[in-house]
């Protein structure tokens, strides 16, 4: 999952970048509203964390302009604890949730995961498609209740595919979710990772969980279980 953090406080921005990366996200950061708006309009994001008190362009304006440009990814705003008016304005501008400073990273992470699940139409932290279960909190995967060990990149691909189970996702989109903007990308990496995922999830080639649609991308084909 790709997240944008727009925060002018250097220590908080760098801390969030490090912690979110450790939690399995691909992280873009911006130090002011103008930089954040550019990233919010140009980068292929899954979710954004935007502080309201930003230099150059306020967080509210960043949100309004992003929504006016039809960007639909979930947005979590960071606000001053005592200022409830900012929370209301942020939500009215198009944000989906808010978190008051100071906060614990665990709460921010839980809120981001909930926003991502809801955006994909999931109500539970466990994504279940047929015999495959992915727990977004523990970041574990099992098939028919047997644990499956995945690398970080394998997990990221599977999570993205399962969050949007039934949808066709292009190789380019998966690549954007895995790597930072300046990372040198190999067009064959996604094919290799998807091939490894298939072998780990379906060693006997019975389930066929991931379809390849030539020229279009991949689709997680197992039916969603009700949440």
C-alpha cells in the first residue's frame, strides 16, 4: 500500500516515514502544502495522512483541491487536540477520519488500515477469499488454516490484490505500490513475485487464486467471504 505523509514537523515526518515503512507501506513524504498537493495529484496513492497546519498551502486546501480533482483515496487528517473546529472543517473538506496530536503510532496505523479496508469494501481486519485468509493486523496469511510464509514484497502484492479482490490490477499499478518513486524498477519483478505467490498459495495448482489477464494485469479470483 502506498501512503503520502504531508507534515511540516521534520522529526514527526521522518518518524512516520520510518514506522510506516517498517509496517509494510511504500511511503512518500511532503514538507508543506504545495509539495503535498503535487504528490497528492500526481502519485498513485492508496491513502494519505495530512496535517492541517502546513506552510504555503493549508491542509484544508490540499484536501479540497485533491477532492476537486476527483482523487478518492482515503485521507486521515492530523489536528491540534484542542481545536474541534479543525476536525469538522477537515471532514467537511473531504477527509475520512482524523487523529489529534499527540498520538500513538499504533492508533494511526490502525486507522489507516481501517480506511484501506473500508475503501476496498471490507469490514473486518481479516480478508477471506475462499480458503485464503489474510490478517491485516498481524500481517499473516493462511490457506485452509495452514500458515503461509511470505516475503515483504509478496505480502504487499497479495494484500493489494485481496483488498480489491475481483478487480483487474495492472502490473504498473502493482509496481507503483511496491517501490518508491526513485527506485530502479525491473519490469519482470512483478511477474516473478506473482509466480512465487501462486506456488506458495496453491502448490498443487487446485485453487488458482491469481488470474493473469494478458495485456491487462492480475486479478484475485477467489470469491470474497462475507465479513
